C-alpha cells in the first residue's frame, strides 16, 4: 500500500466518518443540534472536496496506484452510506431512499468487480448518468445535514427534492450499467 498524499487524503476521509457520525451522539448540553448540523455539513463538504482533490493530486503528481483506485470509491461510498443512515435516523430522509441509493452502490460495486475479473471493466466505466446521480446526492446530502434556511432559501426542502432526484438517477444509472453488462452476463450463463 503506497502512502502518498492522495492516499493519505483518502484515509483522512475514512477517518472523518466516526467523527461525523459521533457528533450526533453528543449530548445537547455539549453541542446544540444546530451546531451539530453545521459541523456535520462542513465535514461532509470537506470530504467531498477532498475526494476531488485527491484524484487531481494523484494524476498531477503521478501518484496513481491500484490501491488508491480501490480505496477512493470505498471511502466515498462509506461516507455517503454513513450520511444517509444518519439522515434516516434524524428523520430527514426516508429509509426507502437510503436503501435504493446504498443498494445501488453495493450492486454496481459488485458488478464492476466481477466485470474487472472477466476483463470487461470498460463496459461499466462511469457514465454521464452516474455523474449526474453523484452530483445530485452530493448536493442534497449537505443541504439535508444543514437542515435550515440560508439567506431565506429553504435548504431542507431543496435537499429533499434533490435526494428524490438522486434516487431516480440512482435507479436509472443502475439500469444503464446492468444493461451494459447483460450481454456478458448472458454469455457466462451459457
């Protein structure tokens, strides 16, 4: 496992998850909910920015590695799953939405792993609809974490709308990837 700046940033994202979740277990007397919401939002946004930044640095510094390529999406999925589960517990996201998004991530990760094993990983490379899904959820989640209005704009309502958009795009992108893999899946059954 090469320890370089991009991988260190990825590990830092993973290390932020217990802090991110743990905030909401602190007593109200230590930290009021509005402060917890703000700190959790800042941590989530920092993780999202760090995700972009570690990929940029890996390419710019020539520090790409197979381990980094494996760890980066794992860190992303762990942070998103933790955020969604937390939002369900806080009553800000319906459990069905969380199941759809997390279930899709597990399904597509397994599909990509299998496709890589049979030498067909290009068939399930990230598509535009997948990028739209990621953008929608990465904007919706901080809005739902913040859970308040900002300059008169109801972030909670906007986040609720966007998380439903993200769930719809999640199903669409899963269908897209499964259709791309279907010919190979049929070949292996025969």
